[in-house]
């Protein structure tokens, strides 16, 4: 689908689905946006989003800690925050590593 090093955009996703499904580009664009919005909304609420055979998106809370400015060595407090992490499924890891270059062509 893509060459190594290329960034896949929303437009690319819509185009790939359009070629396989055959609905209008407008409908597919709205559908892709709806799916991404639902994922975003769930993550904002702190819910885990698990996509079978793909992986899980999770929100983790990080507490306040002391960091250090690498140039000056000055200690700086880092405020508490939430971060999103992605854990790929075993199936995705296997697919990425089984083809050498990682690209599966259909």
C-alpha cells in the first residue's frame, strides 16, 4: 500500500477505503473522520481503545517529577500529565516482522 518511510494521512486512508469499498469519497471521508473522532473521544475520557489484531491505545497518568535542563543542568519541575501510549498486538508485530521490509501488498 505505501512505500517505506511515507507518512499515511487521512486522505490516504480515505482513498484506500474508497478503492476497496466503492462508496463515494464524501461518504468515506465522513466515515473515517467519525471513526477517528470516536477513538479520540474515548481516549479523552481515559478509556482504553482495543482494536483486535491491531493493538491498544491507552492513556496513562504521569505524576509530577523533577527534570533537568540538558544544557544548563538546572532542575525543572515537570507537571503531572496524561500521555497516550500504543501497544501493538502480537499479530501486528508478527506481520511487521515477517515480511522483512514490513509492507504487505494485496
